[in-house]
């Protein structure tokens, strides 16, 4: 990447250090973050997960971008 921004470089270095301390395990990274949040005096907001509306494409059936209803009917 051709970004000479020292702030970006610092953030990336910190991110890599934190990830390395957690063995690059995303579950461990978030466990540590939640632990840190619990120890702090700050109030954190948790939003419920957002549901993504279906797109009408059936990628699980291997349609490769064709609409699910355009699949030939069998049986």
C-alpha cells in the first residue's frame, strides 16, 4: 500500500500487536475487548444484529448469480 500516513501506520501496528497477543484468534480478540470494556468506566452501546434481506439469488444451490426462480424445475 502506498499510504505514508503516520496515524494509519500507528493504528495498523497496534492492531497487529493486539492480534499477535491473541494468537490471531478472532474469538480471543473479542473476548479481550469485552473484558477491557467491562473494566472501564465507559458506557458501551450494543445494537441487535441486523438481518440482511434476501436478494433472490440462490448461491447455495450453485446458481452462480442466476435468480433462484429461473432454475429449471425437476421432479
